[in-house]
C-alpha cells in the first residue's frame, strides 16, 4: 500500500485507557491511526492498591503506535507533533527528565489522608473560589503534599514537576513546560488570572520555582530529538506544539461557540461550556461544578463530571454475556423496542463521588419498579433514561450556576455514536442534539492548534473554516418529551427518597 502524500500533523492522544497516534490532514480528516490499551499498574515497592503509571511502558506504546501510523503516511509530510492526555497526574523529575517518583494514578486512593490536613487550613469553598476545583482526593496538589510527607527525597531531588503532557513532550524534545489546560486540573492555579495561586502553593509548601515555564497551547515547545526520532519514527527536527488536557481540547474541537454546551460522552461524561469570565458561584460549588482553563486565553470551561458508559458496561457484563462481540449493538436494538418510560422502571446512577452534578445526593445506584414481568430490555432502556436524566439535571445546574441561555447541545466521544441515546437526550432536554461528523474532537482540537502553531494556518478561525464540519442533528419529539417529563418528576422524587434512606443532608 502506497503511503498517503498529504500534509498532516501527528497527535499523540494518550488516554488512561488507550494510547493513540493519529495523523490528521489540514481539512480535519484522519489519514491513519493506531491504538494500544493503557492502564495503571501496581507500584512494585508500594502497598496493595498503590497505582502508578509506568512511563517506560507508555513511551514504548507511543513509539509503537507512532511507527504504525507512519507506515501509512509519508513522514516527510509531517508538519508538527503534539500531545494531549488526561489531567491531574504528573511527577517530579530530574534535570534528565527521569522521574524521581512514578506518576501516581488518579485511580489510586493513597492521597485521601491528605484532604483533611488541607481543609483544616482552607475551606473547600475558598479552594473553589480560587482554583475552580472541588475537593477530589486525586487532585495534583494532594499528591505533592503526600510526597513531601511520605517521600520527601522525591521532591528534594527533583529539578521540576511535569504533568502527563509535559512528561511525554519531554521525551520528544528534552524541554520542560507546563500548559494552563493541564495546570488547571492541579487545584493550584489562580484560575481567574491564569497563573499559579500563591495561597495554594503555600499550603503545599512549595513555590513557583518548583514548576517549569508556562507555555500556551499553540506555542512551539521544541523539536523532536535524534533519539526520540529513532524511537518513534518521526523525523528529527519536527516541531512539537504545546497542547495539554484532553477534556478542554474536546470542548474546543467540537466547534462549540461560547455558551454552547458540549457533552463529551464516554466511560464518564463531561458536560462543559466555554464562557468568557471566571465566575465561581455558590450554586456551582454546591452542585459540584468544576472550572478549567480553556484552550484559548480569555475563556474558561465550567463543567460537570458524571458516570456514563461505565454503567452500560456493567449492564453488558451482567445481562448480555450471551450475545458475543456485538453485544452493544444488541442492547441498543432491544432498548429501541421498549417505549419511553421503560414500563415503569427507573434507574438511578450511583452518586458517590466527591464531585459531580447532584454530589449532594451521595446515594448508591438503584433500579426501582421491578416486577416479575420486567425484562432485560426494559432494564437497559431504563439505564439509558437514567443516565439521560442525570445529564438533564446537570444541564439545569449549569444554566442556573452560569446564568446562560442554551439552544442546543453538542455531543462528542464514543457515546455520540448511539443514535437512540442521542434522540433520548433531545427528547429529555427538548433541545436539538448536534453530533459532529468527527466525534474524536479532542484529537481534532489538538490538530487545529498544531496546524496554527506550526504556521500552516495563520489563525484558529482560518483553521476552523478549513476543517471538515459536517454534522447530524437530532430534534426533540414532543410526544416523547411529554412522557419523559413525567418520568423525570418520578426520578427526582426517587432521588429525594434515597437521600432520606441514606441520611444525606443538604
């Protein structure tokens, strides 16, 4: 097969479940991609349940998927390389770039003990007011405090601290940096000013000198070194463009205008919006809103985090094991045969996280209304309706906390491939659901920034106009909306009852 002759940028889209290399052309089309699974591992010298990221394994997989992609495109046509990853995780590193302690995974529980120490010094509301973040035990600042207490030598021997995009970019270039989109997941920024918070750093016992230089998305960080080029197949000297945290790039890459909500739907769902002011309200704080720095200066991303397709996976494992590899298609087919309302079944997602919409509920997941005649088809339909109601409640909270008007929702990510779910979202919210043709909008957002940063396009606006923008729209069905409105009322009453059962106070 002859390699593609088009210009492209290479995006390393490194998630906590998959590591991908994606070649994207100047029209926003994917020319080639390769993927390998990713997961944290048990720390060899740690206690049971101490989960870390193996940077050697991650780098090896990046090199493998990179070489796989470059078999299908001409390496000399590459205009730039960039990196996006998940947030919150990072590591202290030596001047050589070698970690003095491995990156602690966001799935690790070891830093829970630090939370009480911090909240004795500063209230959760004050933290939210400064940083835009809720108290979540895996916040980066808690990890730094934990390391200073338990392994002080890791901090003392460190040259600086790098977040996950910085750790990978350092392997490519030898340079050190931190970008605002990643830093805004650390619970350490004065988010309104897009810089470090002296108050939060003081609590952690560190200062700005512990971190590398700020680099904004779109800046040229450096160039692929000879060694990195030999390992991953990218020509040495290729510019590496700064990107950062995948969530913000998904919102940016969706094409959403300021004030237009974006639902990034996967294992977890994130309902976010781009706004032109940092306004951490009490309402937002009480409902579990978090706020992160947008890809572009002068914009912020308030958002709610919710469990989503992880619940669908639970249904697959427990009710549809007999259907083989096409189980997901099968459950959609079964659910489509069930009318709205799931024959009286109501599913409540589990609200037991420290942050998220409806965090005040803190209840366990439940299925109510079961009878001897209930079927698995009705159960799966109820699950999708319950997840949709969760999103509807989050949308209501987002509108009230930010005082915005909403006329549509953009849905991206794996969950956007489910047409039944998209129609259900439209019916439940009475809003059009817009699904871009390119659903992997985090990759698309990183590609836009990379083409601009490399000089291929003069501006973000020019790049957006050139990128492929076809989309599908799901309009609400008024009859279904009326049915779902009535079910939603029952859903809310059930939530209130469960709060009483679990003894949850406002």
